[in-house]
């Protein structure tokens, strides 16, 4: 699949994304023998930010001047696993759209979506195991932990749907697992493949968790305030599905009196007329936009501060920190 190593000094984001896209395309072509080829290709070719493999390769590039195939393979494995979670999450949430396209279970059927998701999961492990044999144990250890955390985070997310109240601490625990764990694993994998020191790999984990929290709060924000034509799916779905987002934990903590009574009633009764609109009005009354933006900035700063300490040559981390900052200015 990946026929050569890439030799250079510091790669640009576009170059790294090009390596990832080329790798994904080669993977798709090599999977043509499978009866699940079409839904797997559909899931992997839907675009997206390719955030996890890009973070992995950019972290690796902080310590190394070349991209051997044994780092490109696990980087792709992270993207494959992420897409597996999206296919199954869409089934559990009964979502009809993903990235401005029909979800896999809507385009085909429920069983095909489950099976193609399983196939993606197996492919992810296959690619993760193609790292350098000398580091396969630590790479698979961090990947196993991330995979377990993602599943636990998704379970917490579903359990929270039936609860009226959750605390911010419970929310942070959930998204640290559901979103933060795989981002942390992406940074860790890049560090491990570059033979970074154990302390550095541990710091990369902490930075990834903080980044994951910032990223998910931004995602929660965009579900309410984003442009659906840009965001890639309908806005307000988190409210409609009683998802426990950071915005909701903030509202429950800061609303009082009649506002709190109204919010509680709306949460307990999904059939309430104009429910989503009325909850959004309460969010606006509580200054939700500014509060969410401030919280995203807090966790983003935490992640960047850690990353700026992992290499004494600032120019080696500058591109990575600039890329991470750009993620918080996204509209989808």
C-alpha cells in the first residue's frame, strides 16, 4: 500500500493531509475483494478533518524529519477506528445524516452498518499492528486503552440521556473517554513511533485529553449555533435527543427560579411544543455563547501549554500548535 518513506524536514499540514488521503485511497483499493467494500469505502471516503492521523503524524514530525511507513500505518489505523465509531454511533443515535450525506445504515440497512463497522474495527487493529515491531507493545497498549475508553464514554453518553441532571464533572469524564481518549492516543502514538521519552508520551496524553474536551465542547456549541449547511448535519439534534452536553450542564447549574423550572419541564417532556426553540432561548438568556467560548479557550490553552514543553526547539512544535488552534476556529 505505502510504497515508500517520505523524507523531508518539517511537513506542512497540507502535505500531511495528502499522505493520509493517499493512504486511505490505497486502503480502499486494497479492500475491493470484500462484500462489505462499498459501505466501508463510503464510510472512509466521506471526508472529514482526518484529525487523528494528522495529529499523529504532526506529533511524530516534532521529533523526526521523515515519515516511514511504520508510522503512516498506525496513523491510518486511528482514522479507521474513528470512522468505525461514527458508523456505530449513528446506528445508536438513529442519525440520518453525517457530513452532508446519508449515514451508512440509512443508505444500506442496519445489519450492513453493524457489519461494516465491525470490519472497520478489525482493519484498524490490522493497521495499528503494522508499526515498528520494536514498539508494537506500547503502541497497542495505548490503543487498547483508548478503544476501551471510547466504548465506555459512549455508554455513559447513552446512560446520561435518561437522566435529567448530570454535573459538569460527569460530563468531562464522559467526553474525556468518548472524544479525548482517541485524540490523546493519536498524540501518544506519534510520540511512541518517534521514540520520545516516557514522560513526553505521558504529557502528550494529557494534552490530548485537554484538546478532546475543548474539541467536544466546541462540537456541542456548533450543534446549537452552527450553520447546518456548513456543519454537515441538522443543528439542535442534541437538544432533541436529550444529549447531555456541556451547554446543558452549564444551563442546569446557572438557571434559577422560573427559568430552571421551565428547563426541567422541557427536559422531562420531549413532546412539549417548540421544545428545542424554547431551550435555545433559555441558553441565550444565560449567555451561553460566551460561556462556551471561554470554556473552550480554557482547555485549549491547557493543551497548548503542555505541547509547548515537549520539545526544546520551539519551531518543532509551532506548526502543531498552530494546527490545533485552527481547529477551534472551525465551523464544522
